[in-house]
C-alpha cells in the first residue's frame, strides 16, 4: 500500500489523525464550551491534545499489524513525539512557566 515515502506518509497521517480525534471529542463532549474558553481554562487545552493522541495509537497499531509497514508506523511515532513536545510547551505556558 505504501511504497515511496512511507515515513512521510506516516508523519502526515500522524499529524492529521489527532486533529480529527480532537474535533470528534470536542463535538461529542465539550460542544457547549466555546473554543476561546477552552484555550483560557488552565490545563484543559493540553489535556485535550493529549487525549486526541489515542487516535494515533489506533492507527499506529493498524498500520503496523495489518499492513506490516514499519516505515509508516515510524512516521506516526515521530509525529506523536512532535505532539508530545507541543503538549509540554502547552503545559509550560498553562502553568505560567512553573516546572513541577
């Protein structure tokens, strides 16, 4: 299925799937909260981004087990690490620069 640039395809999939998962979670549970208020609540934005990574886990396992494509799975894992960095930055901003 993935022949050329499989790792690049995995990175793209790994960056898009959490966004879709975020919107599914948002419209399924937090639809009453405006997005501006979601960003203003301390800790909620980083938790939502972290929760949206569940979609990456499912896609990672499907690509690894069903399609047996290690390079695409590595791309998804790389994008998950990028999201982890973003979550760390969000946590740092939300806590006002306090570590710990």
